């Protein structure tokens, strides 16, 4: 990279480089004092989250400041729901997956998550068309989900707890999360939305809530695994 280069690093990380480094906690308060031709952001997953995504500092580094070169370095393509991939590529290109902001992708993902729609821009077969200038050393995830036949007593428990949960809660998120929590406790399992990161063979009782959450894990794993394929390994 020619010209002056600024490395903005989340406080969680420690890096050594020849370039000027400023920690995020300082940069977000004084970003208008820093001028550079190029910018490298280390730890975007921790820097830009749903809670702070509207902070003015992001408008500044995403759109207002015309850097010659932008680079993002992180330990995974996204934290949590995969629509957050936009934080990386939106920073690099201004627009990603044909949208200027993360909100449309978040809305579309949630509708896909709850099976309100059958197609989403973040599906792996579509997303792969938009990934450019990416280098990775990530290994492909191999987590698998198997289902065992429940006993009659297990079925009775599941139907009873499901009835209680459906009487107490009335939104999909609360229904799924609370049913999952109770079943995990009863069946001594620990299935969550990031279980796909474990690289384990997970055996679960064959109940709807486990099939549902396992399907979401497979979606996230397929998207994550896009960033482990050789086709996208391009030198910066």
C-alpha cells in the first residue's frame, strides 16, 4: 500500500506492524483527528455490532473518508447471524449484496430464519457470487447433526413442555429459544446457534426444535465454509 496507512485495531487484539496503530476505543472518540491514505481494520466483528452500527464513526470510515485502500482482518467472516457479513464488505465496497446498509439484509435473514420466505440473498449459492479480493486460512467446518429416536417418556415430556412454552410466549424467537433451553436441560445437550463451530458429530433427540436449530446451524456453516474455499483465496 502506497502512502500513509492507519491500522485501527479492536482492543481485544494485540498486533505488531510497521504501520501506525490506534486502538478502537481511542479511534471511535477521535476519528476526525486521524488522516491516512489507507486504512486497515482489525476485528470488525467486535467493532461494529448491531447495538452501535449507527454511530457516526462508521459513516465516516465507510463513506465520508475516501481512502485509497481499505482492508479488513478478522478471525471469522461473521459473529452471530450471517447478515453481519455486510459489516466487512459494506466497509470495503460501500454496497454489498445490492444493498447500502445492513438493515435490509437483517430483515431478509430473519424472514428466512422463520420460514416466511424461501429465498435469501445470503444463501451460499448467491453469496459466493459477491465474494471478491478475499484471502483466508480458515479450515472447513465439518460439524454434523444426527437424530435419535426418542422414548415414549421423552415424547411425553416434549409435548408437555411445548404446551407450556406455547401458552407462555407468543413470538417465534421466544418460543424457539425457551423450548430449546428447556430441552437442552432435560436431555443434557447443549445445542445452540453456534454449535456448527464445534466440528463435532452431534446426536440429538428427533424433535422439532432440534431439527429447526440444526437446520439454522447448517445454513450458517455453509456460509462460513464459503470463506474456506480456494476459489476465494486472492492475495491482497
